[in-house]
C-alpha cells in the first residue's frame, strides 16, 4: 500500500504580484494600440494640378546719354595797370673814414718772434720725422742685407756639406773597389794555372835550369782574375807570355773582409824547369 502526500500551494509575495500585474497591463496596452492602428484608414491627399509657366520677354531700351555741355569761354587774364614809376633821387655817396690805429712796436716784434719760433719748431719736427724715417729705412736695409748674407752662408755651407758627402761616398766606393794587397798565404786558388810540361819543353831546355817568373795578379771580389802583370821576367819573353796567359784563365777563391768579398792583388812566383829525361 502506497502513501501519497501533496505539498501545500505557496502563494506569491505581494511584490511579485505587483510586477506581474504591471507586465500584463503593458501587454494589454500594446495589443490595443496594434488593433487601433490596423483599423485606421490612410488619409487621401488632394491632386495638385500644375499649369505651365508663361514667360514674356520685354526689350529694355538703353538711356541715351545727354549731349556734352558747350565749351566754356576762355577766361581772359586781367591786366593790371602799370604803376607809375617814381623818380628816386640817388643818395650821395659817403666815403668811410679810415681811422689808422698805430700798433706799438713792441707787440710787432713779439708777434714776429713768435711766428719765427713756430716756423722753427715746425721745421725741426719735420727734420726729426725725416731722420726717423731714413733711420728706419736704413735699419730695414741692413736687416735685409744681413738676412741675405746669412742665406748665402747657409747655401754655401750646404754646398760644402754636399760636396764633402759626395767626396766621402766616392772615396768609400773607391776604397771598396780598390784592391787590397795580400800575401800568397792569405789567398788560395779555386782553379790554379795549368802549365803543361809539353809546352815548357818547347819554350825552354834542361840547360836553362830553373826559370822564375814573378807576377802581380789582380782579382775582383769574387776571385776572378782581372789583370796579370809581369814584375820580374824569367829572361824568356815567350815563357813569360805563356805563364801570363795560363794565369789569366785561372781563378782565386774570394778574399773576404768582415764577411764581405773585396778585390785584391797578390804577387805570385812561378819557378819553372825541365828535367833531362824529357
């Protein structure tokens, strides 16, 4: 068996009743307005009849200008009557009387002396100005002459210094290229002279013994021989010439000073002989 229960109906508060009543009144009012508008008839406007405009053109006449006024008569100048000239009698000429005033002699001498003194003072001042101007011009000329002299000395000194430098450079180059005189022990052959025994047999005999040829040999910084000169002959010119030719084709090792090769010259003896067996 089931049991059912019903809840009691709740009544709205009085404020809510008022709101609901206002909403219903608004709805009813709008409904009435809509109904009245739907049953209204549209107002009929009367038809307006328009007639065409009539335009009438009127010709406007221009006003004729009035005629020009007649020219005015020229006004004649009034002639004034000439006044009657009255004779004026000349006034007598009255010569002014010259009254001579005699100056004292003392005042004349004083004025003359004063004028003479002023003239002397002026001349003295002019002479002094001229002297100062001449002195100024002389001082300026002296200054210019002194400056010219100093400039000339400077140029001469510069020229002397340049010549000295050139001379030192020439001497340095000359000394650098000047052959050093060395001994036989200071240099050595890179390629010695080739003196053949067969050629010596043709030039000398065993009976000649030992022939000595003393040569002065000049070489450059690389050791290449540039000149050979006979200092002491062997007495056999053909033998001397042969030794010279063979020496010219030889070469020294470079001779160095401070690690730099320099030209040199050295004396070299060549003792030559032929054995009896050949």
